[in-house]
């Protein structure tokens, strides 16, 4: 009886129920938009992101800011150096507690929710919320996507001076100080 109990316990402990979820970076994307000269809006992305969700629902996402991709190499370099200051602040990190109803979805089901957390960017932490759709597409795969953009303000994270510097360098009349952010992230066990 004891041997059977130990076998059952070891099977439960090895079960995916007790596993952490990790970001599949190849199947995930993070985008933000910028508008210059009051009329030209462009979509940009970050080429890398990583993260986990623990079985208890503790979420951590990290984005290397050096992976910014605007499709223009010199602009990427200027954003890395002048805006994000990646030498001093290499990553942006989002942390949150994921609601239990999202962690316990049955396979094949989706649920919309609001996830409140903390964004750490440029040495400053501030609350940020995302309206998301969570789909459990397989027993070991969750897809989390924004259902509406979240607006991130440059002033909140001490980035306004960097944007002003980029505006001057590029000879632009204006650059918006608020960026809509969207993502689609695949988590796997």
C-alpha cells in the first residue's frame, strides 16, 4: 500500500499541474506604435521576450530593449541609446498575479479578463493593465493576446527627454509621447 501511494504521489508531482509555463518566443510577439509629425503612424516590435507563469499564477515577462525593431537600423540604434538607454536599463519587466480562473481553464476554452500588474521600465515601476483573451489551445499550451491596446506614456517612465532628443535628431515636428502596446504570447509547459 505504501509503495502504491508513493508511486501515485510521484506521478502527481511530475504532472503538468505542478509545472511552470514558459514563453515560446518563436510563437510570441510584442508590438508598439509611434506617431510622428501628427500623421505618420508606424508599428514596431521587440524581437525577443521571455517569461514564465508559475502554477500559482505569478507572471514575469522580460523584454530585452536592445531587441527593438523599427525596420530602420539607425533608428533602432538611436532608440536603444537615446530613448531606452540599454547600457543602464537593458530590460523591461512586467509582473502580475494571474487570476485563478485563467490558470484553471479547460482545454479548448477561452476567457477574456483584465490583468493588472507592474511594468518596470527605464528604472521606474508603475501599474499597467492589459485586457486579454486567454485560450487554452492544448493541455500544455496557453495563448494570451490583447483584445485592445494598452497605452504606455513616456512621461510615466522617464522617457520624454529621450523622445525629445530623437525628435531633434530626426528633424521631426512631433513624436507622440504615448504608445499603444499589443501582444500575443504563447506559453507552454
